[in-house]
């Protein structure tokens, strides 16, 4: 082996030996580090355990601090409970303090969430308190006084914890304190549904419907409930849903069931006839037979059945009432109808109004008044009779007596819809007399009448008369859509009352639907006994259509039968002015002012009549009376300008016309009259400007269109004149003046 090789081998051995040694040293170091790491991990784990235990101790202390917050109130409550359980004497004052402290954390709006978050300590304490209340028969009013909110909260807590009886008694106490609280009533209704107590449920539904009389779900539930317990009033709620237009299939089925239960008249008649064959001396069966014939509109057979009944029993009061109603439909038997009504009243039937109405039909007004007054002498709180007595005085044009009867009534007499309806009628009458020169009613009075009709509906939502009154007030206020809703509801409640159709016709006239108004009047004509109403409405329709002779004839007919008919006379005066019969208009307006000195519309008609008769000085006096009473009376200011122009006092005519335009810049008559003033003064450009303003205010104002075209024709240019005449023809294609003038313009253009 050469020296080089030996050297290399020795060097390799040294390197390998060094590497092995280094690896051994590194391995020992790694083992030391692993041991050190394990030791450190153990130390860290021990430290974390200590820290965790300390943190848990802190949490427990914080939780304990939270649970026992409030100056040891919970500890004191716990001590109180323990002392009572161990036999200590029950003291209400200390127990009440403890209970109220526990309940102070609950809010009515978040009760369910509060109970879910309730800790075990408080839950147990509340349960113990409730058990002690039960064991000691503690009354709710001694715990909570007059606090209905705490009663409701406590009821919820009791129910949540399973103490149903105590929950109910607490809720009943809340209802006693606040009988009309919605939440209380709804919770009680829910309890009643769960327990199946129909009587209890009906009471709460009744009270909820006093709060929300048109709530369809409440109405529907009560209707089904009443049907279930056999109460015939179920049909009232079903009819209210029908009137609201909210009937569903279930409601219709319910109504069918009600009518089936009530019995079909034809089937019922067959049954009663069989009963009479077996026992022909049963007066009640004869009465039922008569009623069924009455329902079937068979008056002759009904009267025959009553004759059979009276041969058996002449002291059957309801039968005398039925006979009176049957005979009252025959004009030549009103005396017999009255005798039957008197007999019914003598037998104890409350048919005083039927008797009074028959006396009125026989023109025995004083006896009618006396008969109703005698009832009030015995029972002054009878609101139904008092309202009707007031109505009779009102129909006799004695509004002062009618008002006095209502004023003298006690508060209990007002607890019926009829009193409020009659008060609404009187206020509407005052508004009718207080019409201004434009024919508009006093809005304050009409709104006052509306409140009375609304109050009447709060007592009886099924009063068709109240809905009609509401419709009339809304119509006079110009709220036609709302008025239609009310009149439709009235017709659903009483589809046989022709006066409802008459009011509907008046609404259609105000809406400009004349053909529909005519249809309604024709429909009412077949059953409305008061033909004066029909003549009056047909007069209004004729006036709207421009048929003034027919309108006057209708108003004449009304006034022959009722000379005190204010609106008929007022409308006849208006029609007379339009027909240039100024003498008749003057006569009617003077008669109206004699009876109603504050009727400004009659004052204006008088002034217009004097103007038409050429009595300008007297017209000025009449107009100044109106303007002094109401300085901003625009129609009077316009007429004053025309009157002063006619009196050749042009310098005085302009100020009232300027004032009328200032007050009502959209009044075409004011602009047109001032244009007439400028024409008189020869200021044609100014006149044309005012006429254009009138046309902008009312594009169909024919007089302004004609005058504007005439001035443009005179002063030019030709294109403008042609445009003005074409505006006339667009509105009235048959206007000969406009056609002639246009031909003249074409001739000028050709030349």
C-alpha cells in the first residue's frame, strides 16, 4: 500500500469518527430539549389549570353577584318564603313587597322573552310566591290595587308556570279595572276558547266588538258562536258582514243555516196548517199563520187568520199589532188600523209610535203628540219615543219644540241610536236654512250632524236610517265617494226602503250622473208613498237637463202639497230667474225671507229678481244687505258691479268686481262681469283679457267664449278671431252665430 493510499484511508477514518461523535452529541442534545419541552408543557398546563379555576371562580362570583343584586332583595325573598314554609304567620304587606320586587323586572311588551331568560333562582322564588298566594287565598286586588298592567303581567307569569286558575283570576281582575282594554279581552277570549266556555267567550267578543264594531274576524267568530248556542242574533253579525261586503263561503253557509233553522215560510205554513187541523183552537198557531201570510205578502189571508184568532182570544196583543200593520197599508182603513193599534197598546204592546204615526196620517196631529207625551210622562228615559216625538214636531216645522224635547232628556235617554239620528236631522235642517248665496251649506253645521250620525252607529251598526243620514251629510260636504259607501250599506241593510233610493238619486245628481238618478227615481216610484219627494227630485233632474218648464211644474206640484217646503220654493225661484219670470222669483224669495230671515240664498234671488225687473235701486239695497252681512260674498259682489253699471255709476262698479276676483280668482262669472264693465267703457283689449281669464277658469263658459270671439272679430287679427269662433263651435257645433262669423272671415281672407 503506497503512502498516499494509506493517508487517504486514515483521513476517511478520522472524518467518519468525527461525524459519528457529532451525531451522538446532537442526539443527546435533542433528548435534553425534548425533556425540557415536556417539563415546560406540564408547567404551562398547570398554570392554565390554575388560571381557569380562578376565572371560573370569578365567573361564579359575578353570576352570584348578578343573581343576588338589588340589595339582597332575593335573599330576603328567599328568607321570607322559608319562614312562611316553616309556619310563620302570613303578613300581606311584607309578602306584597317581596312579590312586587320580583315582578319589577318584567315588561308587558317583552313578557315571553323575559320568562325565557329567567334564571332558576327567580323562577323558583316566583313559583313559591304563587303557591303561597293559592294556599292563603289572597285576592288579586289586595296585591295590585288598581294596577291593571301588573294584573295582566302576573296572569301571564302564572299561566307560563302552569297556574291556570290563578292566571284567570288575575286577568279577570285586570278586566274589572280596565273593562275595555284590548289585550285583556283578547287573552280572556283565548282562555275561553281553550276551555270551551261559550258564554264567557261571547261576553269578551261583545266587548271587543264595542271597540272594533266592523272587525270581520270578530264578527265572524261571534256569528258562528251565536249560531252554535242557538241565539237568533247570529243573523245580525252575518248581515253586518254582508253590509261590509266581506262575506265568505263559510259566512254564506252560516246564513243559510240560520234561515233553515228559522224555517222557510212555505214549509212553516204547511206545518202550522197541519197543527190547526189537529187543534183549531190554538190561538198561538193562528197568530203564527197570520205572521207567515204577512211575510209572504198575503194580507187577505193574514187578516182571515187574525179573525179566526180573535174569535178565540180578543186579548192577544201581538195579533192586534199585526192587524194594525196590515190595515195601515189600505188608505180607506186607517181608522180600523188605529183602533187595532190602540187595542194593542192597551194590552201592553209597546206600539206607541205605530199609534202616533196612524194619528198623523189621519191629520190628528195634536192627538199624536199627546199620545207620545203621555208615554214620556210615565217613562221620560224612553229615547225611542222621545226621538219620535221630536221628529213629529220637526215635520210640523216646529224645530224649536223638537229641539226642546231633546234638550230636556236625561243622559240615559241618549243611550239609543234614534236620539242621535233625530239630533242629526235637526242640525241638517239648520244647515239647510243657513245656506249661503252660492247654495252651499254651513260646513260646520253639517260636520256637527255627521258626528251625531256616527254616534248613532256606535249604538246600532245595523241602523239603515243612521247610514242614510251619514250619506246625506257626506254628500253635502262634497265627499261623494264616502257618501256612496254609506248609502250602499244602508241599501244592503234595508233594500225595501224607497227613501234610500231617493237619497241615492240625489247623490247621483250631485255626481252629474243624471241618467242613473232617473233610474233610481223610477225604481223608488213604485213603492214610495211620499210622491212629493219624487216630484222634487224629478224637478232637480229636469233643471240639470235645462228643461226649466218641467222643473218648474214639478216644484209647483210639491209646493201645492207642502207650501213650507223650503228647498222646493228656493229651487223654483232659481228656475224662475232662469226663465225670466222675475215676478215669481221675487214672490218666492220674499216668502222665504219672511219665514227664514237669515237665508242668504233667498236674499240673492230677491236681488236678482229686482235686477231682472229693472228695479236697480231696490236691487242695490238688497245686495248691500247681503254684503253688510257677509263682506266676502262673491255672488253679491258680482251682482253689485252689474247693478252699479246699470245705474250709470261705473266709477263705483269696478271695486266690488276687483274684490270678487281677488277672493275667487277662478270664478268665471267675476271675470266675465268685469269684462262687461270694460266693454261699457270701450276698453276692448282689457275686456278680452278678462274674458280669456274666464275661459281659463271654465273652458265651457259659453258667454265668455262668444264675447271673446266677438271682440277678436272686431279688433283682429283675423287668425285670432277665427280661433275664437272655432272654440265656440267645438263646444256647440250648431251655433249659427259662430258659423256666420267664420264665413265672414273666410270672405275677408279671399278678398
